[in-house]
C-alpha cells in the first residue's frame, strides 16, 4: 500500500526497468496526502493534468487542506460498494491517475500498477484511471484475474465494462460496473491498452488462464510462498510448524517447465533478490524477476524513514525476523509480518487496539437476502462480524491490515479518542539480497543502487 510509491516506481523506471506503483487503497492515500496539505504540490500538479478538470476540481475541493489536518482525524473516503456513489467513482479514477501520472512524469520509461484481485468492486474504475495516465502494465494477483484481459480491451475504447464480484452465499450473480461515457461526457481518443501480467502461484492456474483468448494474459509473474504480503495458502490441509507458521511443501512449488511450455513471457517473484537469482530465472526460461524487499528498504520507498531505519538496523544486527502469519489477514490468507517493536506484530499493542473496520478494503460482500448485499470483515468488532453471519473461528488473531499499512507510510488515522493507528510491516522472507546490499551500502541504498546491484552494473 503505497510503499511502492510513485517516487520509487519513477526511480526504477528511469533505470530502464519496469517501475510499479501500488493501486491498493490509493484513493485513501491520495485523499490523505491532500488533507496533509500536499506539501510539495505533487498531487495537485497531477490533478492539473487530469483530462476532466471539473472532476479533478471536485476531488481537490473535497480533500485538500492547505494547512493540513492540524491533528484532526482524516475525513473518511467512500467504502468499496457494489453501488458506489459518484464521489467514490471519481476518487477511484482520479487517485489511480495521479499515482501513475507522477510515476511517469518527466521520462520515457515504462510504469505498471499492481492491483489485488480480491478488491474487485473498485477494479474497473481504478484500472480506467491508471489507463487515463498512460500506464504501460497492469499486474494483478491474490485471486483468479480471468476477466482483466477483456476489461482492458473495453476500457481502452471507453466502453461499458464490468467484472464479476464474489459474494458469499450468493443466490444470483453480482458485478462491478463502470461506464466511462457516463463518467464523463468528454469524447476522448482510444487509450493505450496496457500489457497485463497475471500474478499466480501455481502452474495449473497459468495454464487455465492461457487456454482461452478472453482470459489469456500477456504474461505471468510466478510468485513463490516466500514473497512479502499475502501468500497463497498451502495446498491441502493447513499445518503449522513449531513457530506457528504454515508448512509449505513440494505441492506448493510451481512447475516452471510447464509454465515455460505455455509460450508466454514470465517472471519469477518471491525469494528473487540477487543477480544470481536473475541468472537462474533466465536459465529456466523466465524473462527476469520481480523484486520487492530490496526496494521496500530503499530511500525512495513510501515507508516512514524511521521504520525503514529500524528494519535496516535489525538487519545489520542479524535480528530481522519475517514470519508467515497464518491469521493476521482478515482474508484468511497467510501474510508475511515483520517482527518489530512498536508495531502490531507486538501482541500487547495488538490487544490494545480497538477492533474496528473503517477503511474496509478487505471487507467481504455477502448476501443478506436475494439481491441485497452486506459487507463484513474479520477485523471488525466480534459481535458485529458474528451478527453478519461470520464464523467466530475466523476472528482469531485477525489484524487490521488496512489501517496498519496506512500507518507504515505516515498516513495512519489519528482518532477522536486519541488512539493513533500503529504500523504493521511486511517484507519477503528472503533477506539475502538486502544483507548483501547492506554490506556495500551500510547507510542504506537508493533504487538506482538496488538495480545496479541486481544487474551487477559497474561491478
């Protein structure tokens, strides 16, 4: 969530590589940057280039505070919904435009944006906003992104687009719809249709997506279970080791020979943090690798500098621990959590946090009655979740990822009762590249230096 910021993506892109911004919760990120006063004017500069000025002005008028919040809570942004308001749609489109436009500003490099398939209700409008900014690549995982290729074709022509939305206990089908011509009465030429890379963890899913032209991506990112953030759960019955972490085995490792046989370009992700990993990936038929942890720790990362420095200090001391927590995410998927004092990895801080869900990006739609949808999250108050039909067994040790990840980037909510949201950090489990980079850059490193290390430029 904005750790892969526009500043980071821009720096990586200028080296000739694919720089990727995060599209997760980018509406709240942009709205809070505006409320913090947009100190350097970056968001407003991007808004000045939005092709529909009246919409950009409405977003700016609603959220921009020249003097910042002055310690007051951030005003809320609309929650994801199957029936979003006009305000919600406008913010979703504009915020994705802003992040991509800033990442592409002033150079000719390529820029992508990464979305979570699970956050389906905002996908069509969010993708459209990124496309208005000329995004080159769309990346999506954490689900089965089978509808993205067709969605991109429609949106490039400004046509009405929709994707199916998973609704628990549904007796009918539901979809998230977006019509660009209803969104704006301005006639625009066709947009660049970006390349689509599906993020998958199993060769079986890659084969499934590639067999039909409607679902066929332009390539794959094959992500292993050592990657940061969410991981696909182990196949079969979930079993935990002595430290309470999920046990992954051979069944969870993709058959890369079968992926290569599909004939589409692919990249490896998760545990791919050194030049040697790149060489090995190419030997297996991959185009290269996707790297997260090295760039999360670099100076252009969206992380608060003090949090980044804490992790680097622990890395120097050999004490940096990344656990695969089977319960932290309200989605029920395993999630990589950095064990760091002063964050929600500390059980006491977690217990002190009031249970609430006011951002709601990981809420699950469920059918209350035919045609009527409600929303629930395993991180909301227990009695509320159970009243909505949620199982009590789903509540154990669930953390509010949305608020924790916002705190990581300095945009945590300051609540009226005085409670300040605490960070919850994630990295990949493989720290080899970070340890090697630290040996040559003991004070930390830039994105350019990380790319040079990976490619062995000047070495």
